C-alpha cells in the first residue's frame, strides 16, 4: 500500500516538472477557462495544450466540463493551490538566500 502511495505521489509531482503546466495551474487559479482561451493565454498550440490538459486531468489536477462544443477546465481540488504556493514560497526563499550569498561574496 505504501509503495502505491509513493507511486501516486510521484505521478502527481510530474505535473510540476514542466513550466507551462505550472503556468496553467496559476492561470486557472481564480476561474475556469475554455481550451481556446487557455491556448491563447499560454501561447500554446491546441494540440500541445491538449497533451498537458490530458496529463493533468489523468492525475486529477484538473477537472473539465463540456458546454455544447466548448470544454472548460478548472483546478480539481483548490487545496492544490496551497501546495503550489508553498513550493513557490520555498523557491523565492532559496532565490533570496542565494542572492544574499552572492552579495556577501562581492562586497
């Protein structure tokens, strides 16, 4: 059971390994959007975007709904944004720390 949890965790974390998928999470932070709007906003071709969306939907990061011919996407679980924000905070702390080290060396 524990091994399966680690496997699921690793699969979910693969979402965070591509800059456009991270941007996609951030774009969908406050609202759902159609595929065409996402394609335009992210400057991605529909086929490239479709691959990212499918991967994220399979890992339960995104949920979708269809209205006529239009498919809309949203964050499946808003708590994901807490994890996303925490990782960004850690990243910014590391950047500030590295910058302080560089400044300390050049002074």
